[in-house]
C-alpha cells in the first residue's frame, strides 16, 4: 500500500507541475492525491465497491483541498484537479475503446458504463465536499457578520438613494 501511495503522490505532484500549480501548493496537492488513493484502497479492503471507494476518496480529497484552500486563502481547484488525477478511470476508458474497436460491443458497453460510474462518483464526491464546505462558510459568515439595520443602509449611500427612503 505504501508503494501505491508514493505512486499516487508522484502522479498528483507531477500533474500539479504540468498544470503550473504554484510551488507552495505542490506538496499539498501530492499529499491530497496520496491520501485519496489510500482512502480508496482502505475502502476496498473493508468491502466497499469500487464505485463507493472512488466516491469516498473523492469526498476526502475535496474536503481536504477545500479546507487547505480556506486556511491558506487560495483557490481549491488548484489543488483538487491534480489531487484527483489518480482516481480518474483512464485505463478502463481505454479498454472500453479497444473493445469497441475490436467489435466486442457487450464488453465495451460494460466498460463504458463502469467508466461513467467512476466519473460520476468522482463528481458526486467533489460536489458534496464543496456543498459541505460552502454551507460551513455561509454559516460562519452569518454568525460573524452583524446584521445591518434598515437605517444603516443610508450611511453607506447617498441619502437620496431610492432604497434608503
């Protein structure tokens, strides 16, 4: 498992370099990719399906990258994109194309559906991570931002503004 984690780190790190991620975010992107791959492997060992393992790994990657971005005041996508690379089902998509070209259409269809399921699991995991962190951000802003009264509106605008009357 440690060799696979190192390989996942290197692939995420390499794609981060390829995508010109800032230097200060190269290591976090690699670590997020390695952690996501380890979550995937552990989920398979405890009996989850490959699709659920992919979803769990994508969720952890999304939460980790969004949390890092919030702490460092950076953009989360810069970390998420290279970190999710080890989870992309490229080999299965390639096998689906080969099967289709060889005329083995039932196998090609099965592999294409598998690819779509894994891609959907990645999208759902990352989407749920964004939703969960966005709710936290919105709630934190509501709790820390004082509510403005109707009278304070005119302090920031001209007295003649239509919305202050």
